[in-house]
C-alpha cells in the first residue's frame, strides 16, 4: 500500500511551493491535449461523414454542432466546481473530507447526466428547427443527435472523475484515457460508415462507445487508488454541504458555458441562411477553433486548480502570479496552434471535405475567427482566477452579457445591415474583446478587496 501511495504521489504536482511556470505548463498541456482528443470525437464524425457519406450527411452533423456545444460546454463548466472544491480542500489540508466530497461529486454527476440526456431528447427537435436546419437534412440530424445524447451520462462521469484527478495535479492519466477512447472512436467511425455504410448513425455510435470507454477508465483509476481519492460504488451518496460547495462554483460556470453555446444557436441560424455548403463549411472551420480554444481552456483550468489550492492556503501573492502566467501562456500557446492551422488552412480543411465550395466557407471562418483564438484566453483565465477564489457568479453574468446579449444585438443590427458571411464571422472576436475587458475590471476590483481584507487581518493579528 505504501508503494502504491508513493507512485500516486509522484504523479502529483505541488502547486503550493516552488516555481510556477514549468508546473503550469506541465499541468495545462496534457489537459489541452485531453480536450483536443475529446473534440476529436466530434471532429472524427465530421471528417468521416464529409469524406465518405457526402455533403448532406456533413451538413446534418454540422447542424447539430451548436446543440452539442450546449451540452459539452455545460458539462465542462460544471466540472470546474468539483475541481475547485477538491483543490481547495487540498490547499486547506483537509484530506479527511476528500472521500465524501468525491463520492458526492460522482453521484451528482450520474444523476445529472441522466437528467440532461432526457432533457436533450425533449429539446433537440425544437432547437434544430429554431436554428434553421434545412428540411433536407433534418431526419439525419435528428438520428445523429438522438444517439449522441445517450453518451451524456458517461461524459458527466468522465469529466467529474477527471476533475478529481486534476485537483491534485494529475492531468496526464485523463489524457491517456481519452487517447485510447479517441482511437476506438475513429476505428469505429471508419468501420461503421465505410464498411457497414451506416452514415450519420455510424459516427454517432462510435462517439457513444468512446465516451463509455473513457468514463469506465477514469472510474477504474479511482477505484484502484489506495488513498482518500479511492472510489467505491457503495459509498456513492450526496452530502448537501459538499454539493453546495460544488454548485456555488460549478453552476454559474456551467450555465455560462451552456448559454455561451445558446448564442451560437442564433449565429447558426445566420449561417444556415447561406445554404448547405455554408453549414458544412462552418462546421469544418469550427473544428479548428475547438482545437485552439482547448489550449486557452487548459490554462484557464490550470488557473482554477492552482488558484484554488493557493487561495485555500492563504497565499494571495502566488495567486496573482498564477493569473499572469496563465494569461501569458494561454494567449501564447493558443496563437501558436492558430498560426499553424491558418498557414496550412487549405490542406487541413480538405481532410474534412472534398468540396471546394465547402472548403471556401471553412477557410473564411478560419481567417476571421481561428486566427485570433488566443483572445479567448483573456476572459477564460480571468473567469478561472475568480472561480479559484470562490467568485463564480460575476464572471458568468458578464460572459452572458458580453457574448449572448452582445451577439444577439450584433445579429439584429450589424449583420442585418450587412448580411454577409464575413460580417457574421466578425461577431466572435468582437464579443471576446468586450467580454475580456469587462471581466478584467471585476478581477481587479476583487483583488483589491482581497488585499485589503488580508492587510486588515494582519493588522488585527499584530494588534493582539
């Protein structure tokens, strides 16, 4: 048992002591790769149907991107709660509470996953109709999304279980699990679509299988542990006090992510107005945004985890350094990948489609959006730093105003006045800048209050 504990300890990153830069990179890059692998589940769907099932099938899957994004962003946002709650317990050296917190998190994830799956079945058709999905691809789109929704409970369990592992610095094993699941997904896609000619249902089944596998692997990892992070099905229960801590941070982040995607439904309606080639092309271009955005989110996740531990330990100076480094690395590493995609844009796009018309729309989107994806790191890291200090509601509200409200206004004003595909794409970068600027003001105000509170506490101690 002692040998096992030593091995587990060697995989952890000490977030409370030593130099931060290398540790942040070691934590964030495997996490970025994990998120990219998770996106490859959907990306593989797009590539396989685009190459082997035709433009109509590609448009059907592309029509579901915004709806899928709502669930993925909701789940990803909610997982910030478990990560921050567990990391904070580690920072406060309250290891005895971790087991109860872990089992509360996983039980909640299972229940929520089943609930979201059922909710998805109810809203899928209305959302696709509202977003203007063409009648010619509606049946295929519904077939794809219904199978995809079956994977939601497994996505919750994977993300919550992975959040538990990352709370103490292990971001590598979740990456390994997704790597294996991603390989299985691609193999099944090719087998079912190319070999069995199943079309959109084939890629949906592949995605479902990969999510089941990744969830099983992360639960098995926790089951085999010999410390406070050990998972047992018999211990699964919800403690209200622990759940409350998770929800205070996770719910605003989850709602922010989901509503962020709701704004994309409105944008999708604008894209749909340009026809099937535009729908398919936007879907292809969006994949490269997800890949680059994964890096920004990874450093934001690093900011949450590192900040949670150090805030729990009372080290505000280290929290500020974490913020600066996460921002620098988030923007820098994201733009490096963006430049690679833009430089080889034509080659990358034709991996997904053989149609020049579809490729044209994809390249326009990449030039307007993917090229500046690093700007997303600004509001993501700012929000993450605030959540690491237990302040989750304010960044959620600002993000809703800066993205959803702003984008809706853009759609009925700027885009209505200049109804071109290029102008529609400009809404993304503009909304990122607005949102980042507003959240930065909130962050600076909060840090001033924290510093004042800490100084007052020090004075009180000295006077005593």
